[in-house]
C-alpha cells in the first residue's frame, strides 16, 4: 500500500531506488477523519505527513487569544512544508493543521525525515519547490487580507474551496467560513447575502452554490 501510494502521488521521490526502499521501511499509512487536528500550534513536530488523498488546512493564530487565519491547504502530492522547516530548526510549531476532508496520509517519523533530508537531495528539492509554491499562496493571502475588501476576500475563499473540492456546490456553514477567515458568523452571513443579491452565489441550508 505504501509503495503504491508513493508511486502515485510522489513519483519523483520513489524514482530513487534507495530512497524508495527507505521510505517503504520507515513509513506507515494512516486514515484521518475530517476535523482531526494533526498538528497543534506550539507543539513539537513528531511526524511529517505526505498527503495521499483528502485535504487539510493550515491555520495561524492571530495573537495570543486571537482568531485563526487560514494560510494554505495541504493537497494530495504535498506535505506540510512549515512542519519540515520547523523540524529542521528544532522549534515548536507556529501553525495548526486540521483535516478538512477524510484523508489518507503516509506518515514519516520526524527523526527519520531529518535523516532523509541529509541523505537525499531529491527530498530537499521537493521541499524547496513546495515551499516556493506555498510562499506564493501566502502572498496571495496577505494581499487579500491587506488590500482587498471583505467581499473579495470571501469570494476568493469560496472560489478556492470550489476548485479544491472540484464542485461549485459547497456543503458548509457560515460559522465554518467565519472560522477559516478569522471573522464572525454575522459578518459572513451579511456578506454572503450581499453576494446572493448580486447573483454571485445561491444560498441554501448548509449549502452555498457558486453561480
């Protein structure tokens, strides 16, 4: 199962026979239900996840008692790049990762991930490419948070969710969206109603359809 998962979603890693053999030896496959916290902010990194199926979201808390803001997603074929960077610094996590959709994940023990990073350049190439990709996503988040009005921020979020879930019909709640965007349910409900009046979305109980 591990070999098949790696060959399907991380072929660039298993093209190296030695790395493939080592990954098959040290990795395990786990399934996680939606809502499971796989990384707590302030905790030490114990494992590095390789996402095979499903979806996870990475959040950063604003201030000691502030709201959380959605930073980026972990999709199939990716890992949590911030976890790897934090592990290499032997630091505590500055982010929190939550399973958004039931997921299957190949798990690498943290100490083994460090060994792999030192032995195999292809692993570091993977991390650096992914870091650059997530950096671009973070820049987009900063631009939306800093320069965009709340309407655009919400609409960009809905478009991203629809793209990731391959559907214009999103089964979600106003409270869930508010949590992701670090806002309040009342504000999100008002903005969604405004978008509906503009013909951008259609609202139903627990469902938002992008038109």
